[in-house]
């Protein structure tokens, strides 16, 4: 488990996929509102003129001195639902992110993720 105070220290570090290919830069950490544990990260991806934030789960992630390595392939992360770099993740968008990765969203949750 990655502790919240540690993962926040990695903002602006590279995020790589399971094979070490760079996906983007860690922009934000989202915690599970039920457990208050880091659960997803927001990653800035794209070209300088077309940047957006995509979301990826921290499940089985590894933090190294220079990057966060995800257990997910680069293309799956890049195809994930996202928001503009000045946007906000809305509650109604959350289930789509969970569905994209095949994760259970849970019944009765109005909000599952909170930015920290």
C-alpha cells in the first residue's frame, strides 16, 4: 500500500506503464472516500498544445526515486476517461473511470474519489 503522504511527494514526476514506457506526469492523487487511501492518480498526458488529465488506479503501483510505475499498459491509461488540465472530475464521471479498468465502483456511492 502506498501511503498518502508519500505519493503526494511524487507530483510532477514521470508516470510509466508496466513495461517502463512513459505515460505522462503525475498531477494529482485521488483517495477512496470510503478508506481514505490513495486509489487513483491524475496524469497529465498529450502534446503541449493538447494536454489533458487521465486517471489510473494505483493498485500494484511501484514508486521509485524518479517515477511512479503503474501495473497498467500505456494505451489503456491513455484511452481512459479524462478531463481538461483546468477541469474538475465530476461525480457522474467516476463510474466510467472504474468501468474502464474493470474495477467495482460500489453501490450507493455518490462520490467515490476525492482529490488530495
